[in-house]
């Protein structure tokens, strides 16, 4: 505490507390916690284009369903587009009822997706 | 610690942080040449953003889809609904638009009619990839983007970022530089290093407090 004692000896204990509080304030202010659970969603998007043989719909479904379980344990929601993407993978894997429920989840979580989701849902009727 | 001591400490803290805030504001203001004009952005108040695959003007063919796969996280964390990028890409292709360049030509009116986004984000990769210069390797991602409101076709935000990472940027002597250059050269032939730099470029482009995007409805933090 040489720095502070040279400035003001009497205040050194305050200064230390202040410095500590400031540090906590600053470090906590810098890290913005993410709103959503991310998991493999974006990695799978990358793989779908760079290694399509590996990132098949079945492979993606398995990873994404696992992410849903992990997100639940962390109490975080899935991001926008996640259920739309998963539904699309189910659709390509020929699993219509699972696809439908994903599209409905996306729409109830994010009403902004209604136009796109309804396009799929209407086609599936 | 007595209550009065705590009070004094708190006052001191407030005073100190005021100076700190003032200092950092000055520092930020000093960097920015001109404050970004968010008037149109505020008027349009977009909730949802449709991102088209970026046009790739670099020589690395992986650019478009590598970059596209890093775009959802920053935009959604900024508070927007972002359409599932793969679904949109496939829909565009099924509708006779096989490349990013052609997708960027699609009529905004039609996009609004079919998908109803509040805004469309058009991105162009100016650079994407790694260059090897002697012992060093440099990975650069340069991207420019504009956000267009589907209400009236107006550009409500635009931005540009250049992010460069050097293999020797961690310091160290010549021996280490040699090793890093060899290692990253080997790694680069197999992996797409610019992919990782893309995420950093996005963060700078969208989260910059001076000229990034305003927060959307799903981000509870207040806008400047």
C-alpha cells in the first residue's frame, strides 16, 4: 500500500476498501452475462457448410437436444432461431411431428418469427 | 467498520467513480471523430433482423458461411430476434437465388411480404483470411454492413470493422516467433483461423458504444 500511504496515511484503510469496491464494480460492469444458452448451435451452423457429411440432420438433432437439457440445468433460454433451426433439421430428417412442435416453440418464445414459422406449419398440414 | 466510516467510504467511492466516469467519457469522446446519428434507427425501432449470407470479396471461399455462423450470437445478445440463418439461406436457394450476391439483390418488399423482418442486415466481407509474411502470419477480417429498415428501405445503421490478429502478437523472442509461425501455418492449412477472428470483428462492429447497434427489445440494458 505504498502508493496510498504516500498520498494520505489516514485514509489508507478507506482507500483500500474503495479500491476493492471499485475493482469489483468495474470488473462486474465489464462482463455482460449472456441472455441465452449457446452450446453447439453456431458450431453446427459452421459444420453444416464446412463439413456437411458430418453435420447431418440426425447429428445436429442429437447435439441440439442435448443443448436443451444443458440449458435447463443452467436455467437459460435457447436463443432466437434455435428452435426454428432444430425444427428444420427434424423436417429434413422426416420427423414432422417433432418439427411442428419446434416451430410452435419458436413462435411462442419469439412472436417475431410468426411469418416464417407459419409458412412451415401451413405447408405441413 | 462503523456506519459513519462506511458512509465516508461510500461518498469517497462515489466521488472517485464520478471522476472515473468523466475520465472514460473523455477518453471515448476523444477517439470518436463524430457521434453516430441514431435518429433513423430510433425511429424505425426494429425488433427483428434478417441476416443474408455476406457477400465475399476475399479470396477465401469459406468466408461467406464461416462468417454467417458467427453472426447470430452478437445480434441476439444485443437484443434482437434473428431469423435462423441456415433456414433463410436454404429458402433463398430454393427460390432461385444460389449465391450471396444474388440474395442481396432480392427485393426488400418481397422479403417483407414473405418473412416480415423489421430490418435486413447486408454484410460484405472485404478481407477474410491469413497471410504469411516471413516468420509471421496475419489473419484479417474486414467487414462492412448496413441495416436497412423494411418499412421504407432506408439505411438505419451502417458500420465497418477491420480486425487483425498476428501470430507473434503475444511477444517472445525470435525462437518463439519461428515456432508460432510454423505452428500456425500448419494449423491454418487445416483450420479456418479467420473464423475465430470473425467473432471478434462482430463484437467490435455491433457492441462498440460509439457507433455499434442500439440495444434491441430483448436486451434490458438502457440505450445511450
